C-alpha cells in the first residue's frame, strides 16, 4: 500500500508527535510506501520559509528523503475533473486539496489526513486518519 501524507500530518511529524511518528514507522515496517504529495510538500515548505523554523526544516528534509512524488499530467487532468464535478454540485474545494486528492487517486495512494472534512466530497479518494485513530 502507498500512504501519502497530507501537510497537516507532516506538521504533527515535525512537532515530533510520538503517535504519528510511530504510525509512519509501523507502516514502513509493514512494507508500505510512505510518500509526500508535491502540493503537501509545497504547503509545508512555504510555512517553513515564512517562519524560519530551521530545526523543523532540517527534520523535514530528513523526513522527505526521496519520498517527494511528482505531479504529472494525469493528476492534473483528474484534478480538473474533480473541480468540475464539485463545481456542478455547488461544493467548492481549495485547489490544493483537489490537487492532493487527484494525485492520490491517480497514483492509487491512501491519503493520511486529519482534515477528512476537506476531502469528504471527493468520492474516489481513499483516506485514513492517523491522528484520531
């Protein structure tokens, strides 16, 4: 299985939340891949740049390693489709969340997020919450 970490889950890891770090380690020990969607990487990186949190930036670099994935045309097409579907339903969702969801759908990832509500209108998306469980 491939788990994609949302930016809010990465922020728990950067605060060295033991429960989240244990879940990440356990998933990896079980042979699952842990990746960071490019939009989540951007969201965390911009926050680190604004705050100048150098110790968290070093830890973020360690956490990322080679786990940052790329956004491709298939994900962008899927994002456009999701946007149109949500627009027709009158359920606006942020572009960042749509791009993260599309990335996960196209790459068959399970999104690990604590913001399940942000993604609740995207039917195809598989998600889990490691913060509450």
